[in-house]
C-alpha cells in the first residue's frame, strides 16, 4: 500500500467517522475530551485524586460514543479514564447539535 493509498484510506475513514458523529450527536448531552479521546455521553462522573502530590482525574461514563476511527464499535457501555492531563467537560447546547447536512466543510473533499 502506497503512502497515497494510506492517506486516501485515512481520509475516507475520517469522513465516515464525521458522518457517524453527525448522526449520533443529538442523542447525547455532554462532550468529554481527554488527552487521547473525545466522548459523547449522557451520564458521567468526574473525580479528582491526589497521590503523593500529583493530581489526576478519573472519569467514568455510561453508554458513551467514542471518536476513534480505528475502533470497530464506537458505542461503549462503560468507560473509565484515568489521566494526569486536562479533562474538558461541556454540556451540549441545542445550537451545538445543528450540524450542516453536507460534508462540504469537512477537510479536503471527497
């Protein structure tokens, strides 16, 4: 597989993932972003822990959707994330859920 073929494949996978996101985002109330992943969920718990002066976060989510083009199934029943990095939690507003219906704005064409 050439570098060009690989790039085309990854672009197609990202577009497929974006379309899936567009289809499911309206089902969820929260966006949770960690250093490694982006999640959609309706239920989460965030705990802050301190261990020997180091602070880390524990996030648990139920019935979540994960932005990861390499996962065969993006809906997960239970997620537990431990991280020393920032965790961003946002409640989705109705205006956030109104996405364009075409893919014209998605990087790089078809």
